[in-house]
């Protein structure tokens, strides 16, 4: 949407959620942080957030405050302040926090639990709510009791930023996983399966990027890698900026979207799936939630049961033995991304809905 003529955008974001990667500047960007246990930190956060929201409001225009994820103790006051100033509030709900698997500390537990309450109360302050999965849409339909205020938009992809440029290798070499390292992600299954297949294909590499949802889960994954026989073939690149991330995608052959079979995994939607499909390489994905309605095994991806280490091993081996799958699955996967996840198509849908918010 920000590429559309007539749209003026601003970004108020938390340092930690941005990955502590990029120093930003400009009137339309504001980086903030808050520790709920520190009164001064809370005061500074509210002061800076309120000033930024007030400053960026444009008189005579439709002003929209687009809040990513469920409102919680950290975000509710800026949201309510924007509402008071006349902003239209849009909530983008990407997870069902009521089925969260793990919490990192007491304050995070309080934040998530408060989010469940605030989501239930959101019809009183939100004008429009977006859901990324059919489960979330059904839940929000029930909360809002008004279908015109709930919009289904999956995790989309900018097809211009990820051009279709498949590689034609004589053999597959690099397997990629990018995202979080939480319990629901089932990354342990991928690491164990890769450890087995790496003995048969010593040229293989597993590339990991992203960060953990909490330190305990992240450390468990790092310990699993360290104890693996394939540890020298597994490379963790940390949290990458956009440019490095896209370059890394272009260098890899196989993209893995693992999930366990928990409610947390089945209620949302894998955030990286659309990017991986758009990249035009082979994709291996766990069949959870809506994934099985979009992917067909051996047609546009290799679809496996969640938590199935053998199926992951078999799928990796299948691609390492037959590199032509990279081109075949990648071509079909790109078409799937164009049909189901084109951000331009869904931004047009959102624009149409925004017209009704002007009244």
C-alpha cells in the first residue's frame, strides 16, 4: 500500500521486534522501546509514541492506525490515543494467543493474557480487523458479530522484491529455514532429519535465520545443533536485514516450513510460506491449518505431516537425489504465490474496504 500514490505512511515500531538491526531516521519513522517493569521506561514510551501519533496526523485526510498483532499492555494506550485523535483503527491479528505454547517470563505471560482480554474488547475501539487464517477469521467473526468489520488477508508477498529466478543446479546444496525458533515451529524435526540426510550428502548445508520467541526455546535449538553430527553443515546467520535475507533466499535450493501439530501451529499461518513459494525453488511444508488447502503434495510443494521426522528426511533425500524437483516444484510454487499471496491484489482489497471507513 505504501507504494500507492496518495498514501503517506509512518512507522512506529519496537526496537526488539525490529531485530536491533537497522539505525533509522526520518520524520516518518519512530523507534521506541518499553519495559513494563520500569516506570520511567513506560513514561518515555508513552510520551514519544503520543507525540509521534499526534505529529503524523494529517488534517482533512483519512488517518489510519494499523496495529500489527493483538493489542496488549504495551500497545493499547497508543491505540486508544490514536482513536481519540480521530484515527481509524485497524488490527492485524496473526496469532491466536489463547493457545500460545510458551512464555518468556512473567511480564510476557501477563502481556499475552491481557491481549486475550483486549481482543475480546476490541469491537469497542477497532474499526476493522484483519485475520491471516480461516481459524482466526472465524474467531473474529464471533467476537465482532459483524462480517463487514472482519477481513481475511493472508500473509502476502511483494512479488517485485522476490523475482522469479530459479536456479538450475546439477544437485541441490542448500536447505533454508527462516523465522522464529518457538515450540510451534517444529524446527527440531528439521534439524534431526537433516542430520540424518547430511551423512549421505556431505555437500549439503542447512541455513537458519531468524530469532527465538523466547530465550529458552532458542537455546534448546542451539544446543540441538551443537550436539548434532551435522553441526558443521548447519549455519545460523542470525537475524538478517531485508537485503541480506533476499540475497540468501536466492542462494538456496530448498525451503522448509516446519510446524508441530499444536493448536498454536494450526490456528495461524506460516509467515514465510508465501516468500518461499515466490522464490521459485522447492518447498517442504508441514500440513497444518490452511496450508493443506493451498499446497498439493508433489505438485507445488512436498507436503508432510507435522512432527514427522521420517517424512522430512524422505523429502530432503528425494530432492537431493532428484534436483529437477527444484525447477518443477519451484515453477508451480511461484504460480501459487501469484494466485494466493500477491500483496498488490490484497492491498487493493484493503483499499476498497477503507472507503467505508471514511464515513
